[in-house]
C-alpha cells in the first residue's frame, strides 16, 4: 500500500482499478446497446413495421429511457435496485435507438455515434490506466485519454463510411461531432469529477452520470431530427393525364409495293 501522490487523492493503484472498472462496465453497457439496436432494427425491417407505429414507439421508449435514467440517479445508492435500474435503462436505450424511424435511420448516423462512443470507452479502458501516474495531473489524463480515443474513433468511422459507402461524409462528420458532444456532456455531468477523485463508493455514480450526459444530449436531438424527417412534406404528384398521351408513337412500317 502506498500513500497518494498528492493530498486528497486515492493511491495510484486505486485510481487505476477504479477507472478500469468504470470503463469496463461502460464498454459492456454500450456493447449491449449496440447489439440490441441491430436486433430491433432487423426485426423492424423483416416484419415491415408501420412507420407511424415505429415513430410512436421511438418517442415512447425515448421518454421512458430518460425517466428511467432520472430514477436511476435517485436510487444509485440502493443495492441491488441500482444495478436492476441500470440494466433496464440499457435495454430501453437499445430498443429506442433500434426504433429510430425514417430517413434518419437510413443515414446510419446513430450507429456511427454509438460506435465512436463505444470505441472511446474501450480505448479508455486501456489508455486511462496507463496515463494515471504521479507526473500527470488527473484532469489532464482524463481529458487527453478521451480526446485521443474520440479522435481515433471518429477518423475510423469517417474512413470506413467513405470506403464502404454506407454513409456520406457529411453524416459521418456530424456523427463524430455529436459523439464528441456526448463525451463532453458525460464528463460535465459529474463523470469527470468522479473519475478524478476515484472514490470506490462512487463507482456506479460515474456510470450513471455518463449515462445521464449521453441521454440528455442524444434524446432531444434525435427526437427533434426524427420529428423533422417525419413531418417534412413530400412533393405532391402532378397529374399528367392518361398515360396514352405520353406514349411514344410506334414506328410506321414501310409501304409494300403492289
């Protein structure tokens, strides 16, 4: 056992273990959300779910996910209901993102956002403990590790999107920007401060704070964008009359001799 390097801090081995546990749980949670997204999307596509029903389910699950996260924040210290609530929120978020309707889901932006955030969590699982040391300030190590992993994940998402053609450069750039806002919101909603202090008793509070930050940013944006896509008026069809008027004339046959 070693004394902390600076007053008011946990020993370095406690900090490394704490960050490993946090980013490990976040990586598992985001992986489950990603898997649920693909499963729900597959079921929606194969069963040809009505667009109105799909939109209603997306709005409902989004509201329930936000409410569940707020309740989880209230019951964060009550075991085992805190972990039960965390599992429920994970399921609801995965189903909500899988029900994303219309053209917004066809852009694959939500999948790119989730993939970048997942890459950031997995990258920090490796990088954050390595940057935890006596010569590095805690906030500096947190900011550097998140920025580096976000940047690498964003570049990979943009390159793969352009390489395989499943999304445009503009959508990929927007997804990278939104993923960066997610990470900033997660750190600002108390996750960054708790990661600096590394109090073992606040382990689940870090995960909940990061979930709150991600939901606060994504839910309003995706709900608003989905509303715009669903309410955007389609161009009216112009009546051009009966199709006989637009048929090409048949070529005349050559006249036959007597």
